[in-house]
C-alpha cells in the first residue's frame, strides 16, 4: 500500500493540494545526527525553477515532528512534514469530468469511487517524491562510506539536455528522459537470492516514483544481444573486482562489491500543453481538451535526486538486514 521496507520502513502520505505531504520512517537506528539543514541540498536539487519544470514553487521546508532529540535520531519513528502553500486547485475542477490521458485521474476515480482528491493528482502527484527525497537523506546517512549519484543522461532522445528542453519549450510538447544511477562503495552481500534480490528491492522503490516506465541494471536489455563470453564479467582478484561490469554490480540478486549501475526510463509528462482527446463523463462523449494547471514539461529533469533516494532507501534496508544476520 503506502509503506515499504523490512527494517528501514517508510510510510508516505499526503496530497498535492492537501495541507501537507510527509513521510514516517520506522526502524532508523538511534544516534544518527539529523537536523532540518541536512535536507537542504537534496531538496534544492528536486525543486522546480529550471527551464522545462513547473512554475509551481514551494518552499519545501522540512518539519521534523518526531524521532529526533538533541540533534540525534532516537530510534523512534521519524515523521517529516512539508506544507503545501502554493496550490491553485481551481485549475483541476475540469479533471472531475475529463480525466487526463496518461495520468492517474481515470483509474483513481474508478478505484476510489470518485472519493479521491483529484486536485493536482492528489496522492499520486509527483509532489510526494519530495517525501522520498527526505527519506533518502536519512537513508544516505545509514549508508556510511557509500556514495550514490544519479544524473540525467538523455532527454527527448538527445544527450544534449539543454537543446532537448529548448526544443520542447519551442514545440510546446512534453518529453521524457533517461536517468543513470551509480552506487560506489557497496559491500559484497546486500540482497537475498529470491524475492528480495537487490534488483527487486531497488526496482520496487524506483517504480514508486510516478512516471517511471522502465529500469535496467548494467548492460540490461543490451545483454540479449551479447554472447555469454562477452557479457560475463571476468573476476580479476580475491575481492571480486571484475574487469567489466555488465552485471551492474549484482549477481544472483546479491551485490558483488563492484559499482552498482542502473538506468531508468522517465516518460513524457502526461499533462502536455498539446490538445488531447479524452472521455467527458458529463457530456458522455469523446472531446478535445487542453490540460490546465502548472506542469513540468520534462519530469526527468527533477528525477535524478529522487532516483538516488529510491536507491538509498532500498540499500539502507538491505544493509540493516545484512547486519541483523551477522
Ligand atoms: C518530480 C515529478 C514531477 C511530476 N510532475 C508532473 C506534472 O507536472 N504533470 C503531470 O501530469 N505529471 C507529473 N508527474 C508524473 C505524474 O505524477 C504521473 O505521471 C502520474 O501520477 C501517473 O503515474 P504513471 O505515469 O506512473 O502511470 C511528475 C512526476 C515526478 C516524479
């Protein structure tokens, strides 16, 4: 449902135009230094403001409501809230009858019998990724000596991101992108052989990010075109260092001590400025309409830090599990 994790467990809540969005983290070890300032850098990286992102600007100031005392985590659940101050809910009135193709409006209306908060995508809004980023900051603190870095490597099919964004702005149509993530310094042994393989746990978190449509580890889909002799990563020493890294740092669902690499596909924003067709529930016919509201033209621009957070949450959980076994 809205919780994930075995030992490092996060519970996400809130709606885009409700009072707050937030996260509760259960299972964070005691004694980790944590203050509101620790969140600033990653939150800033997720913020809108750059060309191709939404004009909706929020302060995104974290309020730590519990689980921290005298500057350290206490071992009790940590709840972090973010106020929604810059909402313009009237933009979304039309969505009650004309669900946006590609967005969650239609399925949410059916699944929750029309009781869902439709304003700004409600609980399915990209705004909730702010909470993932906050949990990621805490998770990164657990992953001492391990670095996670994600970057946008492609937008709209081009590696020149600026040019791709300029083109999207000029043509007024949304675009997608590819985000690459690398984790360095991982020990051998995180992940379990079957259901909780490192790939499964990371993917579960990654697919919680709205608008993600694919993930690949290492050579990924390209592996299907390689021979075994090409794809196998030759083991070069007793530590398991490999000469190549087509596996992306995971064998048998378990981290192998090399860099962990994954790439994720971010779809073009469904709320494109272009006219679209949809079913109008009030008039009971297909109509041409244009999405109102303030939207990211390229969601992928804001995803790297969210992908890092997803990886950090997954790996912090797997690290705590591996320590619990020792
Ligand atoms: C950081 C971020 C910002 C987003 N901003 C928008 C937006 O402005 N407009 C929009 O239609 N979708 C936006 N989305 C994507 C929607 O939330 C998502 O497409 C929708 O919930 C449907 O889910 P799905 O695409 O995974 O099927 C954003 C996603 C993220 C991660």
